[in-house]
C-alpha cells in the first residue's frame, strides 16, 4: 500500500518540477527525461526497495492519515489551478511507468496516481470471482 501512497506523494513533487521547467529553455525537460530514461533499471530497483522500506515505516494507521493529508493537499491545489496552467507540461521518462508519456500536462500529472492505482487494482482483482 505504501507504493500507492507514494504515487500520490509523487504528484506533489512532480507539480513543483514541472513549474521549474517552465522557467527553463525549450528542450531542457526533454534532455532531463532522456537522462532519467537512461537510468531506468536502477530506478526500478530503488522504486521496489523504497516501497518495501516505506511499508516498514508506515503502518496501516499512519498510511491512512498520510493518504488523507496527501489527497486533501492535491485536491486543494487542483482547485486553485488556472485553466491555462493545466495545459502546460513537460517531458517525462516514459520508460519508468506505463502511465508516464513522453509529454505530460499538469492535468495528466493530477490524473497519474489514480490511473496507476487503478492499474494495480486490476492486477490484484481475481477475474470471474463473485
């Protein structure tokens, strides 16, 4: 479950990063995503180990409260977003996650953790079980 919480926490970080890249020259986010794609294999190891470690630190009670705080903060920020900013974006490492695409808008970033969560929910659902 920590892996899922981390996806929502990641949104808050990605929103800061995308705004930093708005200030940089064109192509900066493309180069950044190329560098991140080049280190995909180590990323997957760190992602896995981080999820294992996070699960040791966050028990069920702490995780629930963490979800609540994180989702509340994301929702509050989303409500304050200007429409024009939702269409802005940057390049992302599309090899890191099936829901990262080469270019993602701020709107895509807000949608990302739920899409990722749904992906794992489908993986964990028994087909045909009633």
